């Protein structure tokens, strides 16, 4: 009996111990998670409570001191670059390990390893786009051409790995504990991959949609609805710029034919609408103190942990501060003692599609001119949590990977589209940032940019010596007008890219007469630039507002620049609302609600401030009107793209009776007026619903800005309903899920004055008091002091750590 | 008396061993303690349970007070439990169950090892 009772109790105890140690479906093992000594409770402790004075870091040539200011911004003081980047890797991993690994797992198409079969299609997509393939080529390029940079990237990786090997269970980031996996070693490859991931985030193309649109609308109507060049172009490089080089001639071949089928395939995900950025620099002659001032605010998805991590990096020869990308070396947008620089996305079509004709079902060779070319196969093994790996075979042509084929995103057996993208070519973006961090003048800045390929960026520049500059830098294919806008026939060698625009002929300007340089993702130049430039998503509003303000402003101060970054003026509304109200006429004038809304719109000053109701009404009315205008076009089974809001408003204003407004399925002839009224009806319906369910329709309450954790299901790790203004197409581009991911302003005098903020916090740990402590500051349009710090400065020090 | 002794020793064990060892090693330690101190079965169950459960509970509360972190509430919401207070209670209960069954196992182990008295006439 006593034997039985012992084994019985032992069995219960063992079963209990096992039950709380294993995952049950989506639920992670309970006991390790709840154990207050190792589980998530330990992640409640903030970094300053865990501060250690000395940490072992091997392979350093001299001790490195890390000084944290009161915002947990590390200032790293090392004796040389190798030590500096080793320490950068270590310190970044201390605060952002889970995020940097998760982002590169996403870039490598390895999310299924973490979350299971739900992510297989996403991983297949990522791999078929060839991001990892591009990173492998990037590594090869570094090995062959730039071993010095590679050695620094490896030092960074070593720093990360030493942190991982010292990491105790208690301090393991909480996401690992919840998702029940552990960090793997970091590598130089992952740093290279991260920069490819940025390309994926920022570069899109609409070739398939335009191919369908040309088939549906015909070339003439297509050109009318989607003009290549905006009517009121206010370009990045001032229109007065004279191009003093001889352009490489690009000849369009005679009688080319494009594949002309309707393509019913799901296009690749595009950069989210609202992804964009502003940057500008004003010359000393326009500022109050006579110093140049530079400003930058990249707009990206608003996420926690934030994409950015603020840092100062110092050696005896270099002191640089600004926003870093966890996983990449150096500062991406920042300043040093002599210069400041910033980035905005230089949208341009650098991604093209070729239709591949295979010889037979084996897909071993494809037609190219008169010959059959050999294809390569790349077997992608996607590991899946809780399942056998998923194997995906991707065919590679000399253009690039055949993304769409009979097994992926296609309803047709004979559909094979290969992707040609500058990301698939070896390049050395990391070198650009390493050189830029220590640049002293305009020449150094240009030399740094020569290494930069993708994602193309508008690099703004200002120096303490008084220069301001802008350069649109990327590896841009040479194309004849129209090339690459539509799907091309991969069997026709004449449709190849014609080479690349030389770096020296990329659009740029130095100290323009107008006293400022600026960019806001708009068309880069005026029509005189001798190369074909195309993209479907050039900005039409932020750029005009920005340049208008900069032209007007004199005696500029840092505070003026802060106000401009936070400017909520809705230029689109100021142009469109008069058109909408005119076309509406007296429609619904007998409805008291309609009267009330119209009154609110009439008294609105076009500023999308958080307490404004007019902005809410305008955003619904204009969206519903445009929806009505393009509904019939969008009914197409094949994927297509809507004409831009700018063009739609322009057509409503200038040609309200144009045939494009007619809806074939309705009787009679419709004009813009009908759509504006339909939009207004929808506004009334939506507002009635909103007022019944939510009540207040002030803009901040309506748009509900959310800064979302990288795992969208982890809702309680997100910051929701942040009270702030702005929106898409507005300088303060903060919409519901996108906006200024980093704001920086630098005045370059004899002493550098710098300010910065981002919507998040330095810690990646949701339990830390530094996780989202910048959010309220950012939401109110305020800044943190970002001045360079000297090592001995004892003011506002949170704690210090020596690595040795 | 033995039960109180077990409770106190278990709590000390959890405080000192748990930071460097996973929970299952602590469970084995509790079983040993229970076998050593040898209360009755119920005393082993309650002593081990209260010792571990209360220590876990206390640690959670201590961390909550010293850090002022919002993490317990965030985790509570994430797990669909509402607030962090529920999680503190659940952690205490899980600690209690693990400690209690370990204690009971230790006592049963000692019971099993005890020889039957040989000089008693059993008929």
C-alpha cells in the first residue's frame, strides 16, 4: 500500500511538473513563464535597476566606457572603430535583442520557425523576392571588395554574440519567453540582410497593375488618369538647377511589344501608404543665428519596440550621434561635430518584372533572344514550428527569381514572372554610413554616398562650415521613357535595363540660391533632367507645403523648424474642399445633420490638429467620394491601382463633366457632382454610426494613432489611441498606423545644438520604464536634448558601464 | 510543529535555490526537505505548498512594488486575465501546487522507506 501511495503521489507530481513545462497549443510553458525568479516577472525590472559598473567584453583592445543619460541613451567612448562597433553590437543587443533578431528572421523568411504554419505563405513570399539571396551577394561583395568593412561588421556581430552568451534566463526578453524560443547567434550576414529588409519596406512597384490598366483603359486614357509628371511639380532639386553633364543616350527599340494579357495574380505587398519622409536644410542666410539648420523626420510604420535606437558613438577621431537601426553599424540619420545628414525615401521604380517563357515543364531553360538560357534552382527549406519543413523551389533566371509561377499566387499554369531588382546586386550600403559618420565636409559626404545603392534615399546635408546640399542617391537603372512601367517580355533582350545612371549624374544640388534644400518623396527634378524617372507614388502635397513655408520663412530658429515638423496644415483639404462644396451645391440642405457638418467644415482652418472635427469630416467625405468615382474601375477582377488623390481632385476641379465620371452601369450620364453627393451621403451614414457608437469625432479620437508591437497580437504591448494630430499628405504625417518615426533638428554653429525624439523608448522591454517614455513627448511635438556629450560630462547621468 | 518547520525551510530553499535553479530542481529540493522533516502527509502537502506558494507570491508583489512596472498588467491583458493582480494570484497558486505535491511526495517517500515493525504479533 505504501509503495502504491508513493508512486501514485510521485506520478501526480511528475505529471504536474511536466504539464507546466510544456507548451499547450499557443500557450507557452506556464511554470518557466510564471516563475518569479526566471519568468516574465523579472522583465519588470528597468535597465537602471540592473546597471552593472563593469562587464566582461572580450576581444577589445582597450576598455570602452558607456555613459547613459537620463533617457537611457548610451554614449559609447572607445579608442578605435573595431572596439566601438563591438561595443555598439553589445549595447544594442542589451536593449533590443529580440527586435533585431525578429526583424532579420522576417527578412530571411523564417517567421514560421517562431509562429508555425500560419506564416508559411509570408515566408515563401519573402524568400521568393530574394532578400536573403541579395544579402548573400552583399556578403560576397564585402568579402571580395571591402574586407575592412566586413571586419567591422563582424566585430559588431561578436559584440551581439557575447551578450547572447552572457544572457541569463531572467533577463531574456519577454517575447522569447512568451513565444517560447531562444536567440540564435548573430552574424555579419544578418546585418547585411537588415539593410535589404529596409529596401523591402520602402520600395514597391505597380508593374502588374499598370499592365492590367493599360489593357482595360487603353494607353491614352491611362496617360490621362496616371500622368507621369504632376501638373504642379515642386521637385526636390530646385527647378533652376542646370544639368552640366552629358547624359548617356538611351534609345527605345523599335516595335517592341509588351505582354498584353490581363494578369490575375496577387501583386506583392507594397510599402504602406503613408510611408514617406521629410528632410530639409536651410542656409545660414535664412536663419537667425546665421548657422545652417537641418531637419529630418522619416515616416514609417509606428512600431514598438521602435525601429530606431538613439546613440552617441565616440572614438578619439569621431563623435557621432543620432538614430541607429538595431542590427546595423553606425548612425543612420544624425550628426557629428562638423556635419549633419538625414534621409527620405527616394521612391523610384527600381523593381521590374519580366515574363519568362520556359522551354518545357522542367523549367530548366528559358527563351532569351534566339537561344535557350539555363535557369538555376534554389531550394528554400522553410522550417515550421511543430511541423515538417516546407520545401519551395524557386527558379532563378539572369533577371532574378521567378516569384510568380504555377505554385505561387497564380491561377494560371503558364504564368512565370521574374523579378529584377537592384537589391539583387552586390552593394555596400553599410560603408556609406560608416563613412558618413566621420565625414567632415561636402566632399566626404559625396564620397560616402558613392557606395550607396538601395533603397534609394534623398540624403540631405548641412555642415558647420555653411554648406547645405541634397543628393538623390541610389543605383538607378537607365531606362527609356516608359520602360519598366509594365510587365516586359523576358525573351526579348532589347528590353533589358540599359545600364545605370552614373553616381555623378544622380540629381543633386549644393548651396542653391533659394537658401534651402528639401525633400518630401516628391518627383526629384523638373522636366529638364535628362533621364527617365518614374514612380506611381510621388508625393504631391507635403512637398508643396514644405517648400512654400521654407520660401517664406526668414530669420529661422530651431523652434521654427520644430513647428514645421509638427505642422498639421492639410494642403489637400484646402484645395479639395472648395471643389467638393461647390459640386455639392444645395444637396441635402434640408437635413440638420448635413447643415451642422457643412458648418463645421466651413469654419475649419484646414489644420489637422487632434481636436479638429473638420479634418474627420473631410477625410471621410473625400475618401468616400473618391471611392465612388473609381468604384467601377476597381471592380475589375485583375489587380489594378487607383489614380492618385491629387489627379482625382484635379479632374473634379477642371473637368467635372468628363466621361471618366460616367458610370456605365447606371442610367444617364454621371458627372463629378454625382460622386461628390454619393460621397456626402456616405459621410452622413458613417457619421451617424460613429456618433451613435463612439460619440466624439475629434480627429485624434477618429484616427486613433496606434504604435503597435511588432507582434500585432501582443496588443497590450502597444500604445493605443495616442492623442496627436497630423495625417497622410501632411508635414506631420502621423496617421493611424504611420508617421514620423524619428524627428531630428540640428543647428550647425560653432557649437552643435541638436534635438531629437521618436515614438517609443530606448528599451525594447515592455516591462521597462524606458519602453515608451518618449511617446507623450513625441505626441506633443516636443523634443529631447540631443547635444553631443563629452565623456567627463557628469550632468544627467543615469549610470555608467565599463566594458573590458 | 513539523509542518511549520517545513513551511519555513521550504521558503528559505525557494529564496536561495530558485534564483540559480529552475523550478523543477526546487521541487526535488522540497521533496527532500519533506522527507527529512517528515510531517504527516497533509502537513507535507500544506508545508511545501505554502512555503513555495507564499514565496512566489511575495516575490511577485516585491517586484511589483520595487519596479512599478506595467508588465504584470500588460501580461494579464495579453493572457486574457484582465489585470496583473490575477496573474499574481495565479503565480501563487501554481507555486503552491508545485510545492505541495513535492512535499507530499517527499513524505510518501519516507513512508515507503520505513520498515514495518517486526516485533508486533500480527496474528
